C-alpha cells in the first residue's frame, strides 16, 4: 500500500509541476500577444478550474488520516499561512471585481445601454439582493 501511495503522490507532483511550467510558458507568450475578451475569459476560467481542483484535492489531503497523523506542525503552519494569504487575495479580487461590475452595470443601466436580451428590467442601484452575484433575469 505504501508504494502505491507514494506512486500516486509522485504522479500528482509531476502533473502539478507540468501544469506550472505550462502556465509560466503561457504567461510569457501572453506578453507578446494582445488577448481579446474571449481569450481573457477562457484563461481565467481555466485558472479557476485548476484552482478548484487543487483546492478540493488539498482539502481531501488534510482529511486523510495517513497524512494528518504524520504531518509535522511546521508543514501545517505553512499550509495555514499560505492558504490564508491565497484566501485574502481571492477575497480582495472578488470585492474589487464585483464592485466594479456593479458600478458598470448601474452606469450602463442609467444610460440605457444594457442589452435587452440579457436584462429584462433595468438594475436598481439601491435594490437589495440576497445573493452576491445573482443570476440575470433574461427574456
């Protein structure tokens, strides 16, 4: 069992290192090319999909008795410190982006520039919503 466990870990490490190299190579190429809106959306979605997959695996990792029984406190402190830093950056991105999107939609709504195929009613600036990013009412 130990050998298969180690083999799985080796495979995961190899896969993550390959992905990291691919992403770094893509970043270099993106500097040379002006990405359009679709490219930016696709690149962001790929990043989020990989982050969600890695986060889910990390969460499962921290629930595995074979891991948590033997992981030293220093490793756990590193995981906690790093995960909280990532969480903080993600929350800052979320607040910034959601605020900018709200302001843009409000502005476009006031100017009558919202696509009527997407917006069946104009957004109200002071309208209270339960969710953070609710779905749009479409026609």
